[in-house]
């Protein structure tokens, strides 16, 4: 059974992401699921765009999406 943190990570992911990771980590007959690997595959890291040291070409290549922080200061880049 997954621990609480793994359950939170799995439940926060979209159904498509869950399906993708499950295919990659699906246990064989008689084995148990590697919940650590499944949770790790669905973990997302958050950072500000202003702290990124890569350009748009790498952002697109790795599927990185910037989301606007609506509660951040108005005079800063809040992506």
C-alpha cells in the first residue's frame, strides 16, 4: 500500500499521467507495485521562470509549462 505522500502525489496527477506512469511501472504477476517509483514518476517540481537558466527551446523540448502566480507582486515576473 502506498504511503500518504505517495497517495497525495498520485491523486494530484491527471488520469492520463497516471495511466502513462502505470504502464511504465506495472508490476509483473506475483509482484507488488513499486509505489515509490510510481509516486516518483508523477512528482512535479515547481520553480519561478525568473530563476530558470534555460531558454524557450529547452522549455518546449522538456514540456515545461509556466503558470502565472496570481498572488505574486505585480511588478515581478510571476510565472
